[in-house]
């Protein structure tokens, strides 16, 4: 039987909840593996990321490695500050729960994991509003190829929204951001909103569908900029 534990930490604007190390020591992380869920409201997490894995993340969420994506964290009016590495990491088809909003990540990052957050394709549509500046590198890292996910590639409609910082597309030279998959029926459309900045790692490719097929196309991109 899978572990179905839930962490509920729901403060208020007047009475927030704080996670920090005893005597200012570096602590580890809030570590969530599907089907487990963490629901955090009006919470501040200070000085985390002391674990040996997960790029020094203060909040680390993991799906089961298959689709559909697993919503594992609700982050509403949450602040992550002073993380040793990236503030938040979502892997293996993990995503945010509906209602996540007003997330702040600051003062975080190191040489190997300098970003406020690291997410995959299937988490971008639920990416919370908030502020992601004041870190080692103020860019949101997009893991590609559905890291740890069978088949990889974006297979559902999603919108890449302007969250005030660029998206760093790809972690390694030659990564591919695949929209649509030849092993699935139906069309997946990536919509890129006006104002979005995508910074591609060297030789990284934005690829519509992974292979050719005599079936209808499975990937499309709508890039809707404006003159301004």
C-alpha cells in the first residue's frame, strides 16, 4: 500500500508558520513523494536545502514517473529564503496543486544549482504567481525530456506565463523541449504568453513532436507576443 501521508501547514497573514533550523543550523527539506501531498499556506521556510541530494532544494517534490502529472504541493503565500541550492525542485512528473499562488523565492542558489526553482514541462501550466528574484541566478530552470518520465515530452496543453524572470530551457547541451509525443494520440499545444523570455542552453532544441508519423500531428506552439 503506498504511503498517502499529508502535511497540512496552514497559517494566516497574522499568524504565519515558520520552518527554520535550530540555532540557525542548516536543515534539510520538505520532501514530498506522490501520492503524498504537502499543503502550505502563509508559511516561511528559512535556511533549508541541507540535504545531500536534490540540488540543495528546500522543497522537493516527486511524482511517480508516469502521466498524468502528480500534484504534490500546494504553495499559497509561501516564502522560501536562504536555500543552500535551488529553492524548489519538482521532478518525475510532479506539479503544483490547484490554488498555488503568491510564492516568493529569494536569497537562494549555489554554483551548481543557482536557480530559484527547477521544474519540468508538466508543471509549467500550474506555476504560481509570485516573485523569483534576489537569487544566485534569477531564472526558472526547465528540465527537459520529462526527466524520469516514461516517453518524455509535453503531452497536455500548457501555457508558459510571464512570471517576471526568464525561463532557462535545458540543463545540458543539446537538450530537447518536446511538445507532443508520437506514442500518444491527441494534440498538445504550448502557448507562450507575451513578455516571456526563454533562454536556451547551447544547442537546445524546441521540437514539435519527437518523431515523424503518418498520424495527425501531436505538437503545436502558439507564441503570442505583442508589439510592446
